[in-house]
C-alpha cells in the first residue's frame, strides 16, 4: 500500500488538497481511503450512540447512507490501516508522525520551518503569490498543478510499519523514510515490505487486491526470471503489448 500525508496548519488548504488528490487517484482506478486526524471528538446526531459508546466502549452505527464502527479509545494508525483495505491512503494531518512522505501546505515561510521534517516531497499553497515568491512548488486550485502533484504522489507514496526494529540497517522507520524521500533507498528495504506489482492497461492503473497482486507477480516473474538477457527484475517496468482477437473479446463480454 502507498500513502501520502497532507499536512499544514489551519486554513492552509489541506482538506481541499486531500480531497482533490483522493478523487484524482480514484479516477486512476486506485482503491483510496482517507485517514483524517481531528483534535475534536465526533458529535453524533443520535445522543444514544454517545451513551452506548461511553458505557460500552464499542458501537456500530448503521444508517441508510453509511456505517460507522466506533471504539472509545485512540487507535494507532498501523492498527486502523488494514481495516481500510486500500491501495492508496491519503492521510490528512498527523504531522508529528514520521513513517510516510508528506505534502506541506503552506501559508508563509514560518510554517515551512515548523513543518519541515525531511519527509516533504513538495509544498503547495492556495495563494499564487506564494509560488511567485518560491515558497510553494504548486498551487492547490490549479488543475495543471494537480495532475503533476498526483503523478509525484503515485511515484513517491509509501507507508512504513512504524515497528522501529532497525532490521533495515537504519536506526528507525523515520531514518529509512527520510532516505526514501531523498531517493537514496526504496520502501522495499523494510523487511516487512510486501512485494507488489502495478498493472496498467492503456495507461489506466488496474486495481488489484494483495492476493491477486502476488499471484500476477509470481506468474510474470517466473516466466521472465530464467531469461538470460534480463539483468535485474528489481523495480522493473515490463511492457506487454496485446491486440486481443475478436474471439477473446467475445469471450470476455460473455
Ligand atoms: S525494517 Fe526498518 S523500516 Fe521496517 S519496521 Fe524495521 S526499522 Fe522500520
């Protein structure tokens, strides 16, 4: 799974940007989930729900529009993420956590200093003058900037498990995360990293669950690995050009 955190102070445009990025990734066929930080407790329309939550600690609320499962406890991100079952996690907030890359949403120079923890892949802002002054790389409400931002996020998104075991050779996940952001390492350096492949058909990313991803990967790699002309399959980009016959198209449509 890949992840990006959109961080910034109040009114910096982080919700606007997180929503635009999440929608753009969905349009590219990723299964996207948003994980949002809030300093306030959620207020429920039905006060009975709060009573159950306070007294019992675990409540599921099912309405015609949505389903909420609530626990009267703060969970760690790594415990919540598997429940979301997503290919791409867009995190809004959590600026103090340091095991995924970040986009800094800025309003001024001072905020840049406060946010900069070596995990930023770019900065973004709402005000064009910030870009003119060289403070932000991209503008949140510019469509052309959005497509560049989404491409960068696709290339550079990652999520380390925050186990801080040191088995990758780095002291903790933060040190490896910084090296990945500097393009000196790959997320695969983490011993808990899962192998994965991305499949694109006519430029469109095909969403695969972990089981199918591993199945396709072992199938493709077992065909290619014995070939002598291939130096390495690490970070390999494999192109397959296919022109389906009428019979195959008919079979699929049936
Ligand atoms: S191997 Fe490195 S990145 Fe992975 S959990 Fe351990 S310290 Fe973190």
